[in-house]
């Protein structure tokens, strides 16, 4: 099971947000991909859970670049919602694109999902949920910010 794992965070269930001390996610790891669909990547992030017999099993795996893409996407979304209250619907239906973030010679689009027929209600619920998660998100943002600042020094 530990083959090709380089970094490990055991006991993740203790800090898993509102699931802390009750989470079924037990461990996070970084290392060589284990799933066939990720074999082209050099590094992947893995999420581990206990199976019914109590053994750790791989529950999810993402190539490391996708983890960064999710952080970029989430971070831009958080920035958007800091100012979205200024718009009557929390977005402009005529301009649903928040930003196109240049990566890998193209762009990662961040947009309001206007294809959602319930977007007007769902975006309000989403904004409220972000507000409710403020303490969990804020702490992690500060930690991430500190670590990213440290990375800039190298």
C-alpha cells in the first residue's frame, strides 16, 4: 500500500472540517499515481478511507496539477463572492464570466453557471454557505497564504 508514496498526512479525520473526528477520510498522500487513468502524471494526491474491514483503501486520486487548478478555481471564486453582494442577483446575467486565468498556454475559465435553471436561488444559497464556512475557509486561507509566501522566497 505504501509503494511510491512520498508524503503522508495521517489522521486527517481529526481536521476534516465539520466532519472532524467523525470523518471517514483517514489519510492524505502525495506520490506516484496509483490509478491507471493518472499514470501519465508524475505526482498525484490521494485520499484514503477505511474499508469495511478497517483497511485503508484509495478512495480518490487527482493529478497534482488538478489539485492546483481546484485551488486556483476556488480562490478566484472566493474573491468573486467578496464583491458579488454589489450585484442584485449576485452576478450579471449578461456577463457570466468572472475571469479567464491563463495557464498552460490557454485559459482556465471561471464563470457563473447560467445553464443552471435555478441559478438565482442556488447562487444565493452558495453565497450563504461560503459565509457560513468562513471560519473553516479563513483559517485554511491564512495557512495557505503563509505557505505560498514562503514558497516565493525560494
